[in-house]
C-alpha cells in the first residue's frame, strides 16, 4: 500500500502531512506502509521538522516493548547500564557531545547489538497490542529524535579533519542501523535501520574514494543494506 504525498512545486517534503494520514488509519499495518516517513525521519528533509529536543520526550514513562536495560533516571544520576536509551536521554538533555561519545562506545564492534535497539518489540508483538496507536505515536517521536542525533553525527563526520575520525562516526551510524534490522524488530524499526545502513554505506564509499591513500578496503554491503 503506497500512501500518496501531495506537494506543490519546490515545496519541501513534510513528515507532518504523512503522519496525519497514517494516524487516521485504524490498521497497524498501514503505519508501516510509508517509506517516505522513514526517509524523512532519517534525512530530516521536512519543512516543519520537530525541534531537536522535543518537550516531554525525555520524561516519558517507559511502556511495553521499550528497551529497559538503562538503570539511570538521568545521565548525571550515577553509574548506568549503557544502552541507546541512555544515549537518547543524554542527547535530549542537551549534552550532545556526551551523547555522541556514548554512542561511539556503544557501537564498538564487540558491543551487544541488543543495546542499540530502541524497542524490544517484534512486528508480531506490535500488531497484537491493544494500544498500538499510542505505541505508534511514541515510536515516531522517539525514532525522530534518534534521527536528529544520527544527522548530528553525520554532520560531525563530514566536518572531521581526518579519515579515521570520519570513518568511526559513519560506522557508528551503520552499526546502529544494523541492530534495528531483522525479525526481532518491528517493520518500522527495520525500515529505519535499513535507511541508516544505506546512508552510512554511501558516506563510507565516498569517504574512501576521497582518501585512496587510507588503505581501507571498499565497504562490504551486508544484507541490511540491500
């Protein structure tokens, strides 16, 4: 099912128009039938994009399906289990540098991939939720915020003065995307993850073309990027 998107000439794509169509739906499956929404959340090409730090998101109570390995109530409250929830809370608190640092730690090659998932929720579980519409709204808001963070990382990678730093930042985005793909995730998370992988792969390929002396082999495409 393809959802039509109406826009006038030279008018930027708006996520809000797509969200309004989706939110009127009474079927969970319709929510995942809009690849344009996924692209907008990842690329940020929206005229009426939500501010980077949305009021209230950082204090939303944890609900069914949300990853719950973080033990701290705030980034400054003491030792905590490092996961994507803690990274996002740190970012929402305005501590962007620390959030980027934590994400780089979290996306090291030996880090558990489950800690990079925003939700411990499969598609099968999602469609059985009684309050799936509330969960849908929450997911869009949280993935939008995660999209803001990944775009900030992309910006830093593009501005990096050396190959190694830029590569590490792009690889962090790629690993974040890979962790969100597969049957353990909802279709929405899977599509979001694939979008991140494609963007990271394209950026890595361009980076290596511009730095042929880096000695880095060409990026190998995984199933997540196809």
